[in-house]
C-alpha cells in the first residue's frame, strides 16, 4: 500500500527543502555523467568514484550520497531493461528519495527529515493516518513530491497479514476499466454496474483543445492560464476518481469480498485500458486500488466519505441506475 502523507513546512523549512531537493537533483545529474562516460553500473565502483565528490560540490550528506548513486543506477537499469539504446539519462526535475529511518523518521508527532542543514522536524497531516503509523506497518524508500506549492511523501507501506481462508469468501467482484465506460463491475451474484465515461471523455477533449489553443498563442497571459487550467483539470480528475471509487466501496466493500482489477485480474491495474489515451484510465485504476484498500478505508457513517465526511455522488447526472450512489449535489 502507499500512504500519501501531506507535509506542512513553514516558509523557512520549505526553502530548505527546495535547496535540498535541488542539490540532490544536481548530484544525480553529475553521477549520471560519470555513468555515461564509464558505462559502469556497479555500486561499489560508483561509490569509489563519486562518493567524495558528492560531499564537497553539492553538500550532500552521507545517506543522501548513497541514495543518489542508487537512484542513478535504477534509472539506467530501467532504460536498458526496456530495450532502449545506451544514452545519458538527464535529471532535470526535482528529486529526493528518502530512506525510511535514515533520511526520515517519525518523532514527537513530526517527520524528522535529513536536509543540507541537518535534521529538521516537519509537521504532517495525522488525521486518517493513525493505522499507518501504529508501529505494525513497515515503510520503504519514498520520493519527496512538491506540486502546486504543496509537499507530499508517498510512503510505500507493507504489513504481514494472515492468509485468506477461501472458504469464507462469499463475494467476488471483477472490474474492467475503459474510456467510454470508466468501470464495469460484475459480481458473483450476476449483477453488473456501469459507470459511463462519455461525459468525462468529452470534457477531457475540451481541455485538450483549449490547451492547444493557448499553447499556440505563446504569450505570458496564455502561459498563466495554462497553469491554472492544468490545476483545475487535476482537481476535477481527482474528484471524479473519488466519486467512482467511493461508489464501488459502498457497494462491494466487505471482509468477505475479492476484488480483481483490470482484465488480467491484477489489483494494481496493469494492462487495463487501451494503449492510446489510457492515461486517465490508469489514474482511475490506481486511485480505485488505493481507495478500496483497508489502509485508506477509515470507516465513516452512512455514505459519507471517510477522508472528507461529505456525501458522494457519481460522475454523471441523469442516469437513474446510479441513484443509490448520488449525493446531494451533481457531479458537473
């Protein structure tokens, strides 16, 4: 499971985080140049070649230097594994991979983060995260994310659970994801539920045409509007994903249900959706898999959402078959 933890640094902490992320990116770019020259992907050899230089020019601490080497190696190995020819991998976007209990640790209700200036306590959103940090879950390496002025830490969490007793399973739900129909759910009682996506497709096409029009203008005002448009589309997509996932949780969630996702039965959604225009489908798959997990299901009364305690609705109005899932306001 992945726990998306929002961070709330003060202005001084946010500046320090940006400096640390930028130094980490520059370190990755420098090590990438060494790998491109030597074609060496052995950690021990790269450590001998780049560990000390990462300290002086970039000011990275010891654990950060180790993480930089591993990040660059993973990026090159991924390129080669996909059959691409050898080429230098650039690091142009901010990046900072945090190793659990080394770069970050939970102390006194805050994340103690390793930065260029030493350890800094960063407050975070604790509501809804009680189960994650109760000591029974193990966290892994997480990339620090900074988008639209907000900081997040998507932490991969693992926990040993008891093996499923198949004799107790009474409900099996299959989910198929698409474009014109966002989700088609079929359960073991022979009931089929459709979530139409044509209205979503039309609106996404509208956003696409509007972006193309603004990009052709090449003016400062057009670029500002493009930024606002992208943020608005992201908020809308998140809301649509939330509505569909909540409807599925209300209808099918229970301790005796199995939920295979996608056409190949993988709960992670691999292979779901066509190759062309399937970005939004993959977002839906990922959100559904995350929201329908025990980690993100915190209870809640009636049909109110656990995170936001508001009534939910489905993505389209005027469809009587979804009357059970619509809330007090329309989707659009």
